[in-house]
């Protein structure tokens, strides 16, 4: 069978002072129909760049796919022009972001903006469109939908705005939804409601979701599979049970220690010392986590670990595991 989405050897580069630097550095993964895949890592790990690459939304002239390919239902998305890509965006793949205020237009009503999305992809009469909008708003748990349609984004709470964004994203029943930190700006109670809503919609529509987050707590509640990214590369990949029962990569272990409890502040970055190396300071060889890793060994700065199967259904890229050593190393 064919996976819904295949990302193969993706390298996305940003041009900084005339030099290209890979923000995504050789990432491969599949998303199966109807599955929720979590992509986890701190900011600066390449998660968002990865999703913008999939959507063909990289800032023009600054970011570009240098290598690799993205296949949706077997069709190569790279090289599609804007017109063709626009047909796919929204209808087959859609995306929601962290801050709905920046994606909603402040000068148009909620109803108008939802109708616009529908008109882009369907031929509907005014009456049909209005009905569909109310239906969509109800589907995302907005009970007073008839009133909301005449309101402007600033009149809604953050949680309500995110629900509206989800309504827009699912308006055309996409097969894949990319949700980039969709609950990060919300308080924990609303966050839980939005996660529940997304899972609910996923089941009803048999939609696949790529769930991008820095929060492993969110992953444990929503995802089937998890990809942990660090500094542009995948460092660990497995299903959610395995990841939580037996994390293998030291970075994953640290992220787990950093899962915020409900009553605590949500600031997890404070609990892992150091920061992700910036694009221009990425080490050429070795493990990119070496300068922060509590288990680092001498060779970690000279040998680059490769992502490889360590156990059935569990891949890791760390020199603590024989399987991650380059072949010459293993033979020696
Ligand atoms: Fe730590 Fe070395 Fe493993 Fe990198 S390869 S995560 S530095 S032990
Ligand atoms: Mg991001």
C-alpha cells in the first residue's frame, strides 16, 4: 500500500549572508492515512520549516528545498506551480498555526472568512454556504454559531479563534491536517478541549494529522507515532507507547523530564540547559546534541550518529547504540 504522505531525504536550506544552511537536514518519514504523527522538539529544531516545506510555503528567495522529495498520495508536490498547489492546500492538506490572530483577517467577519474558504474549492449558493458555515462552526464545538458568523476575530477568545481556524482547516475535509503548535498559546483547560476536538475530528473524518509541538505531554495524549527532531534531524522515531516506556535518545529523555505538570508554568525550555545550535553554527560532524548531552562521549563530536533501527519499530540516532554507528565503525 501507499502511505498518504512520504517525505524522502528532505533538505531545506535557508540562505544567510549568501550561504545556504540546512534547517532540515535529510529527514524521511511517512504518514499513513488516518494516523496522528507527532513531531517534537524545541523551537529551532526544524519542525515548522519541515511543515512549510511540505506545504510549499517556504518564504520565496530565502528558503528552498535543496534535496529530497515530498509525495502526497504518490504525487510529487515539488515543482507544482502555485495554482496547482493551491488546489491541494486546503482541499487535500491543510494547516493550522499557533496564533490564529495572525491567520485570521481582522477586517472581515468570521462568517465571511469561512465562506471564502468554501468558495475557493466548491460551487455553492449564498444560502448553501451560510448553512455550511454554521454546520462547520457547530462541528468544532461552537454552540452559538449563528451569532459568531457576524463577529470579528478580535471579539473572540483565543480558544474560540482556534476553533474557527480548525473549522476553516477542515472545511474541505482534507486528508491531512498539519497542526503547528495549535494549542501553545492557550491556557491548559482550553488546550485540553482543543486537543480533544482535534482527535474527535480525526476519528470522524478519518483524517491524518501531523502534530507539531515542543510539548511531549501533548504528544502522549494525542499521537500514534512520534518523531523527535533535534537541530534539523530526526533523532528518534517510534510509536507513542514505546517512546514513553523506553525512550532511547538522551534528548528525548530530557524532553520527558521537562513535561510540564498542569499546575506548573508551561516554560519547559528552562529545564534543559543550553540551546539548539543556530543554523550558522551547526557542527559539520558529530552529534548536534553533543554540547548539551549529559551522556556525551569523546567520539560524539567526531562521529555522526545515523538514524537506524535499534529494535522492531524503534529507530534512534545516538552513538550509545551500536546500530547508530557508521558502518566502518561497526566493522572495526
Ligand atoms: Fe549524546 Fe553522544 Fe548520543 Fe549525541 S551521540 S545523544 S552526544 S550520547
Ligand atoms: Mg515552530
